[in-house]
C-alpha cells in the first residue's frame, strides 16, 4: 500500500462540537521528517477507528482528506488538517507486506522510561519548571 508513513504523537479524547450536535477527536500525526499535522475524526468514524491510532505507533495512511485549517478546533499546529473517515486507508506498518519499519520516537518529546523513575534525583521536575498541561503515561505491555 502506498501512503504517508506517520507516527501518532498524541490522540485526544472525543469531544462535542460547540453546538453539541456531533463528536470529534483530534490527533497529532508526525511524518519521517518530524513535520506535524493535526488529524481529525468525526462521529461514527471515531468508533470505527477505535482500535487504531495508538500513540507512538506508526501507520501508513492514504486517501485522507486534506484541507486548510479553519481554527474551528483550537489553534492548529500546521496549516493543514487531515480528516480521517471511512474512505481513508490505514494500515499499521507491521501488517504491511512486506512489513515496514516503525518510525523512531519523536526527538521533540521528552520520554522517561518507567524502569528509570526510581533513578531520578529527588525533586526532579519533568517539565523543567514549566507547567505540564498533559502527561501521558503508557505501558505497552
């Protein structure tokens, strides 16, 4: 399958639009050059892709609708917004024939492994003194 290889950097929770008539879910996707773009899913597409788009996993995506961001869903991280819907083709890289290598973790993120927490100096701040708005704790096991 031809497509764009992206890693999911962040996946928000489903939210209601301002009119409370539809749900949407935002994601941050990053390509091989670490260019980030905002992805969005609406309504029933959120449930359709619930078993995909896990943070830090790599996918091949094609046939996504790409539009200019209109700031309707907050401050965009890029000029463009990718809409993921039932027509979008998504494949985890390990399921492609032949399998493709996953993208390495983003260098724009600070990652601390679980097994190193007890080695951290007492009083260490993970955000270098700045306020943390969101902390993602993951265990892939």
